C-alpha cells in the first residue's frame, strides 16, 4: 500500500495556514458533547489535554505515574528550539526548517517540519506567559545557547532542567482544566488495549495499577502521547517505566508502526559502571557549548587526563568537523566517540569513554559562569561518579536516548485508524532518521498546544458524539482479552525474573541493532529474539496476583511487548539497505566512514502492519518528496 500523508499542496510557507482554514470546525456548544481520551501527560499529552479542555471538550487524561508531573518529559535537560532570532545571528523559520530536515538526514516530511518551525515561536510565547523561568541575559531578555547541527543560537533553556520547567507549565494549564471540570485525570493507570469499533478508535482498556481493576473508557477519539521505545535496549537514558506498550497494543489493533529502526544514541551520557545498573544518565548536549570532546592520541594511555599534555590530545570532533566542531549532530558525535574507543583510545574503566573537558571554558569565562549555566548537571555528575568536573574532564559514552520512529500518522497527526491521533515522541513525523538536540520539547509542545486542537476537530465534526457506550461488545471483549493475557503471565510460574529477560533482550539489541548494524548482526538478532520470547512465555516468574499492586506484572507486560517489538525493529533495520542518521549499516558508508544514503531506493517512510506474532509483518510505504530542501549529501565538515 502506498500511504498518503495528506500534506497540503502549494507553497510550503503558507501550507499550515491554508490547511487550518480548510479543516472542519466544531462550534463551542457542540464541543461539550464530545469526549476525548488522552493517554500520557508529558509535554505532548499534558499540553493536548489542557488545550482541548480549554476549548470545551470533555477530556479524560491517563498516566501510569502517581502524578502527571512525573512524566518523562521532566528529564529533558538542555533546552527547546525556536526561530526567534533574538541573538540576531541569522536564524529564521526557514533556517530552522532546513536544519531539521538536514539533521534528520532527509527522512522526514517537509510539510510537517515546516509547521514545526513555524509554530516554534508561539511555543516560547505560550511558555513565558505560563511563567516558565527561561534563562535571561543581563538586560532581562530571554537568553539563547547553541545545540548540535546548527550554526546559530536558537535554544531557550532553564539551566539544565528545561524539561521540568516546561512540564510544570503544561501541568499548571492542565491543573486549571481539572479544577474547571473539563479534564478528569486518572493517575496510576496503564493503557493495555485500544478499543476499535467498526474500524475507528473509540476507547481504551486500562489497568488500575493500585487495585488491579481492568476497565474500559470510551470516547469519541483517542490521543496517544506515550513517548518512546528505547528501553528495548534495557539500558537507556529513559525512565524505567518508559515502554512501547501503548503504541504496540495499538499496533496490534491495526495502527501502522513507522520507521522503528530509527533510534537515537546520545553522545554524552555517563558511562556504564557495571552489570548492576538498570538505567543510564544523560548529560545535556548543551554541555558541548563549552565542553571540548577529546581522547588521548596514544592507544592505552591510562594517565590522569590532567597529566596528558595538549599536543597528545585528539579533539576529534573539531578535527573531523571544523565547521560545527563539538556541536556536530548526535548521530555523528556518537559514532565518532565509538570510533575513538574502538581504536583503543577510550578512557575510564574498560576504555568505554571519552573526555568532555571544560578547562578552556573555565579559563575563558570563569568557574562561576560555568556553574551558572550548568550547575545542576555538574552536581549530578559528581553524585554519580564522585568526580569534580570543574577540576577534571567528565567521562562520556553514547547511550540509547530517543525514538525517531513511532506510529505512522498523516499531516493531521492521525494514524491509519480513524480517530486515533498520536503526538510527540510516540509518532514518527518530524525528526527523520536523527533528531537534533532541543527539538523533542519543541515537537511535544507544538503537537499538544498548536496542532491537535485544530486537526482533531476535523475528525470530530464528521462523528456523532457518544456513539459507543461502555457496554459495547468490543469493550467487553477487550477487557476479557487483557484479563486473559495477564492471567497467562501470572500462571507461567517459571524460574527467571522479568529483569533477567529484559537484560538479555537488551544485550541482543545493543550488540546487533545498536550504533553499528550489519546484515549479519541483524539476522542474528532476528534469529535470537523469537527464541528468547519463547523461553519468556515458558519460564518467566511473575509473583503476586492481578487484583493488587503488582509491579512484576506491569513489567512483565512491558517486556513481553519489547520481545515482539525488538524483532520488528531488527527487520526494519535489515530491510533498509542504506545508512541514514541513527541507522548506520556498516556495509553502507562513505570512504571516510560517514553514512551513505540510498535516495533512489529508500527515500520513503516504512510503515509496518501487524499480521500476528511469529508472522511476517507487511511493509507499506509513504514516498518522501523534497521540493524546498533538495536532497544532498549531509555534511557537517
């Protein structure tokens, strides 16, 4: 099937404005008749629920955390992009659009990316009005810093905790709607199934994580804003509760999964210290504004970094990419760090690390200024490593961080299932094969505040409100299916824990479908994952009961989904015989080791249709056209 993204025709500069005018509207009195279910309360979900409630819709919002404030958006550190051009350094909406298309290695839709760049400035105005405490310069103006893949300073920030501050802004707007009665919030509630009636999304089946009750909520449309899937690698920068479950259960009900092989490896994370770890810690990309990445020139040089003289250091990003230096995009910086370590020039335990050095910046602007810019990050680093980064370089190594792939959506953020809308990291739409730093927060808030309020009305205007009730046969069937699935997990009573299976899956994925992939490694993963999955369903130990607080059961369901999703991810990576962005096939690289795209054969979105466990999924394609930024070799040199 050739998919239609329903992108507006004509000049891209007016595409979103013309499209908004063409969308159908729901009048204020009728909005009160519709109910919308929003799953996830991070920046995309929280902003969407607040905005839709403000418009007058009845909204039910769900999160598995004990508070909407604990959504994983809170962990974002460095900043949010916008084309305000406050520093007067040459930025514009077109340049942000261009940088994002190029940063994604020409694997994103132009129309979606233009809209993102266009509404970016509205996001900053919205957040300032909410009281988000962005950094300001001496004169009181909003300050900006640089991020990877850009030669201008367009990133607005709040020290190293921008995600937290933006989430509190969205949460305050959400709380206002909860008080007003337009939004009902269901915390400690996990979505375990999508209810599809006559081909349209009309509800979700959830489990109350405190009581174990399984129930269905029905509505006129469903919005998924449930984040990404990189915990398939077991160790990642994501919170341990982040999973593919909501997306995967929707996928099994017919939603296409687009580009699952596009995952982002973040270049600056604290290296793994041992097998006991359950997650990794991100160190913001903003640190590369003032930190310089280097490795010793000599192999096996175990001297303290402060003892290695300047002429024996290889500032490899500055050497390889002089135009962008330490602010090369994440996929490129990650591969470059791996190259140093693979060459025997890594630092720290096992040689799995490179240095991020602030000594020059401290000499230039002083320790107090660096502390003002990044103080909380330096404190976090010291708490974890017991090393003072003001006195010696930080040790960094790449780690799984973000999902560029997700459920397929059209220009309206609607999946191929009518009535199912997908926002933020949960969809595939704007980042292509590699996300530029500070673009995730921009996408989440753009989708939630400025896209879904317009596009969902176009669907609802053609839908009769309240058509499906909770006693519908599909709702009853969904509840029974979820109960049977959970009981099956509880009744296995095997010998191995859920975490053991997750760790084994993560090892397979990282070694075979990680930073460097090959036909051989991908086929090895596709061979091993079904074997591990079969063992899981025979030998996993899930203690407790379903009718109580049971985190073993929660985790078992999530890992069971990862064991199915991991195989699709490997198959997508195997079918894409090219290197682009975060998808690096070792057989497809330039003589200098850079990614080698194949635009003739792979300039499309690959969207997969579920056909059953242990059955081959079906590939559908959406061709990508580049009329405003022409296809070219992506270079940051």
